């Protein structure tokens, strides 16, 4: 997660961009990053329980 000031440097190699409607604090960024990983983890558990998990 980077600030807007770095976009010109890293923009050409980004695969996706998530924009916020306001400036996020460090704690805000950490919270959202943890929530994203939590969602991915839950999806992987459900796939594993259904026997559909493909190792990435």
C-alpha cells in the first residue's frame, strides 16, 4: 500500500489499484489489509472443505 506520491514510479507495474475516498492513517491501512487476508483465508478454507482447493 503506497501513497499517491509514489504512483508515477510504480504505476506501470501495478496489477490493480484500490483508491480510498479519504487519506488513510497507517492503522486504517493495516486494518483493511488484515480484512483482505481474512476474506482470502475464509475462501480457501471453504474450498478445502469442498475439496476444491487448488494450491496457488
